[in-house]
C-alpha cells in the first residue's frame, strides 16, 4: 500500500497489525515478570496503564477476519496453502483472548510498590498496608 500512494492506510495497518500487538505483549511482559516477586516496582503501574491504552489498537480479530475473507476470495483463483504466518496470527488471537482471562488486574495492582510519603508500599487508593484506612 505504501508503494501505491496509500501511505496513511499503510501506517494505520502497520500500527494496528504489528506495532500495537507488539507493544501490548512487551508491556505485559514488563508487568508480569516483576510481579513474580512482590512487591513489584513502581514502574509496573504505568506499564499496566499503557497496556490498557494499547490493547484496543491491536485489532487482531479484525485482521484475522480480513485474512480469512482474502483466503476465501483468492482460493477461487489459485491454490491457497496457509503458511506459518496464518497459524501465528491464529495463535496470537487466542493468546490475546486468554491474557485478560488469566491476568487478575486487581491482584496485580495490589502487588505494585507505591511510595506514599516515604512510608513504604501502599495501595493505589493511598492507604498504607501498615496503617488502617480512615
């Protein structure tokens, strides 16, 4: 599309098909790896926020539907042999639907170390683990 003068469309497709899914996976890895040993560092919170911001832009379900329609249309003209890329997109779609089911975001937020006045870890609501909320 880039070579045919449709630069805006090519950039949008690259964003939704490659950059956003890759960023989502990188952000979630950046969240899940530090969560294995609580308390997680402070920077995990912004990564969780960015993962939620990027998630709607990774429209893998729409891309999978487009791939299936294109394969059906091309099958009338030529022999179609699904390659590794089609299977990889299928696995990625399954992975993207399984991640929200497996990740408990409330538990993840509770494991993040929040600095509140130098008192140590506390919850996102501002109440410290050491002192009761008033």
